């Protein structure tokens, strides 16, 4: 019988060998993701402390697309069971584990579950396209199919997150030599970018979507000042009130310390009293105290007082368990139950919910049974007493319900639960039942989100009170809108630089400001017009308007600055409706170029252009020394441009020029294309060109033109 030999390409063998070596290396490199309890062979890995602060997901599962961990829970604090039929197929599962470890070391994501979701889409696409689960055959076709599946299942923004991770996975696989046929691939969708031209209906529409409605802000103020006893209304309105004092993130508010308010300060000029709030930025910036202006001081103090009062019962529980970690909390009148071996359903309800011994209803009895079964507490029925349990069993079940990481709510800052401002008893915000008498937890973002916007059957604080938009829809709000709102107000005021706005917002990188920049071109024009004729707001010709002219400054400004658009170095005030640009791409040598001090993007471009122009000038000088034809003109032009840049940078670096000043260089005479054409024609028509026979004649002619004050470009 003939033996059949299957030929395998060398590239495939190399990729398979690299894959096996890579998996082995990651398997023996330590605990996955740096978490002590994680093991490479486990199908669920803990991400405690690794995911977005305040996130609800505590584990990631190496399961196939469509797996829902909620349907396979084993208990609080434990990972769900993943049936074998729902696990990722091998060898893709080991590949996903190894690559997840590798990527986490070099490219830590803001939300780790998104990265695992990307692996799931790749695995599903790989099996659909190639009917196998070997990652070495991943190709652009597979990645495109994975992208298509994610676009079908997810919203555009979430699909963009998956696309970013898919690109990272494919690029890393190519670089590690894990693919038999490596190629180039980029996701077919991208995150929506900022609109450069900030004009038109689309820009206005996008801006309004990110801003809070004036009606919502008014309704929020009414709820905050009302005498409501609704914990959802108290919590949400107080949180939003604090977030209107400074641009903060919801997670920073939910992890705020109890002593968030700092001692008051007094304005030396007006004598007004203000205060400060302690904040711990969630995205890398250092802890800070944000100043609260005097007009918002009373609101901030009242909001903090509301939150302290709301969290007081939960704080009592937290302090008890910190001092007695092995004992259940009992109300003063229930302390005698601690010596009992068994307790009946009336006593169970008093311990868990009411705090007092009373006759319970059938509904309350059903709630007890549901709680005991959910927490796997052994119970028996005794005639005349109903359901009974061992006190020790109930105590252990309650102690297992202590929140994650107890006693520390934020281990990085060593902040205990009792030291947190946002704390609540379990079911504190459930209007259909009474809160727990012995269990507490941190307040998660879902409670805040559902209080501000109706979700399914959960009504928002606006819908409960009948607040509606002009179109009839119920009002809604997100905490991120408040952050956009304050950033826009700060930018429109013109008193803060981009760096100061970034610091105030708790950003580590000033480039993140662009996402929150909703200043339209109309706002920029208004700012430029306001600077005309005001020496405190402008530098250059704009500030030197003759005050003897009998015309209002606002009217002059509307004539002088008709329109404006962004440029590389600031703004151009040329009216394109009258004439096209006479000096296209030569903004520095134009008298219609305007710069604003504090615009970090433009300042960075100016300094970069200064360095580049200095280098070009030196190159032109060397070329001129080597008698290169045309070098003299370039040296002359680069020198003029460099002088302009040096003047601009000097003004920007001048501490006497306030941030927000509008700068326009004086004495700039932009070249006219017509004048240049006439000069060139006149030069060509002279007999000089007939007299040029060598390079020395060119130098002599240029020197002669320089003496006559001519400009050749």
C-alpha cells in the first residue's frame, strides 16, 4: 500500500512551532494578569482591581460568543461555571489566554472585558470561515468577518472599541510570528473624529447631544431644593450638584472620601467665602483639591451633608464589621438573639430587614424564604414557629455578603468603606421593599444612571415628578453631560488656558481636552471681535485702534472681523467671500493670521515650525555658500519667516501677556500674487537676464536687487 505524505508549508510549521513556544512561555511566566488566584489552566480569571474602577464585572471567561455569566452563577465573589460546550475551542483558547497575558503587560486596556470580547469574535469568525480553531490560519478575511459580527451585535461606539482590540490582536499575532500567512489589516470602521470645521447644523446637533438640557438643569435644581425623602432623588441631585461645582467623573464621585470638603477660604478682594473639594482623578492625574467658587459653596456643603445623612445607617454597619469581622450586626433590641441556637422567621426578618420584632405578613415571609434559599441557608419548619434556621448559619451567610475587598473600598488609597461618602444599605434605593438591616455595599453607577434616565421599568427622578422636554419626552441626564457643560463654559470664558482646563478636569494629558471642546466658529469670532481695541485682550494691530474714531468698538469689530476659521497656528480672519487667499499655506507671513495665547495646539505647532524653519534657514545658508542656484531666495524667505516665528513665540512666552490674549503681528506685508507676477515679468523683460553668463553674475544681480529693496521669491 502506498503511504500518503501530506506536505505542510514551512510557514505553517514555523507558525505552529512559534505558537506552542509562546503558549508555553506565558504558561510558566507567573500568575495571569498579576492576580494571585489566577491560574493559566482556569477558564475564568479574576480581574479585581484591573477593570474600570467601579465596574461590575469581576471575572473574564474564556467562553464562546454569546456566553452569559449571569445564568451560571455559583455565589457572590465566585466565578460562574462555564459548560464545556460553551468553552472556546482548543488550541484557540490557549492562544487567547497567552496573548491576553502578553498584551496586558504592554498595552493595558481601560476595560479588560472588551479585549476578551474581541477574542470571542475572532474565534467565532475563525470557525465560521475555516471550520477550525487553529489561530495560525487567522487572515484578513477572518478579521473582517469578526468585525462584521461585532457590528451586527453591538452599537457603533462599542463596535469601535472591539475594532481597536481586534487590530491590536492581529498586529501582535503578526509581530510574534504566530500566523502562517501574515498580512496587513486595518478595521473597516473607526471612532468618530472631532469635526475640524465647527460650523453647520451637524456640529450644533452633535454639541447639543453632549450638553445637558436647560430644562433638565432647572428640574435638577428644583429636586435638590425640595424636601423629598426619596433616596434616589436625594442621591442623584446631590451628586449632580457636586459635579456642577467642578468637572468630575461619576466614578470619582462614587469613590469620594467622607471628608471631601476642605476648610473654607476667603477671597481677599471681595471678602466672599469659598471652599474646596478633595478629588482623586480616575485617569492618572495626581490627587488634588478643586476650588469651589463662593456662589457654589452653599450648594456643595448642602450636597455633601445630604450624602452623609443618606449613608449614615450603612456607615454604622461598616464600622461594626470593621471592629467585629466575625459577628453579624444586630440592632440594640435584638442583641439577646446572639445567644440563641435557632431563630424563627419573625426574628429572621427583624435581623435581616426591619430591626424590630413584629408580626410579619405573608409577603414578608416569602421574602425571607427567597433570601434563605438564594444564600443556601439550611432551614426547617416547626409547627407554630414556621421557618427556623440556626443563628450561626444565618450569621455566616450574612458575613459572606460583605462587599468586595472589605474592609477597604479603595485598596490603592487604603480608604475603608466606613470612610467613603457614597455608601448604602442593600436595597436602599428599592422603593418596593425596606432596606437591609445588616448588609451594606458601595453605591454603583447603575443606581445613579437609572435615577437620571428611565431604564425599562425603573422610572427616573424626572419621570416620577412629571418633568418633560418641550417635545413631550421625559427629561433625562447623564453625568458626563455635566463634564462637557463645565468644560465648554470654561473655554468660552477665555480666562483659563488649555493646561489649566485639563488640570481642573483631572486629566493627565492635555490632548484629551479636544473631546470636550464644543466651541463653535461663531464663538471664536465673537471672542476675536471682543478683543478688537482692548489692549488687555489683544496684542498687535487689534489693540491699536485709534480711539478718536467716532464709531462703537462692537460695530468696528463686526466690520473688521467678518469671519474666522481655524488654521495650523490659530485663526484666519480673511473673508473668502471677497477674494481667495492671496498667500495660501504661508499664514505666518500674513497680516490676517491671529493667534490666541493658551491654545496649546497652535502654540505647539508654532514652536515646531520655529525649529523646522531654523533648520531650513541653515540649509539654505549652506547651499548659498556652496553657490547652489536659487539658494539666495530661499535663505531670504526662511530668514523672514523665522523672524516672524521668533516674534510670536516671544510674545507667547512673555508673562505680562495674559492667557487668552489675541495676538496679531504688526508690520506684516503679505505678498501679492499679482505683484509677484508683475515683478517676475519685469525682471524677465530686462536685459539683465541676457547678461548672466555664470553663477557669479547671479550673485551680483541678487546683491543689486537687495540694495534696491526688492523682494524676490
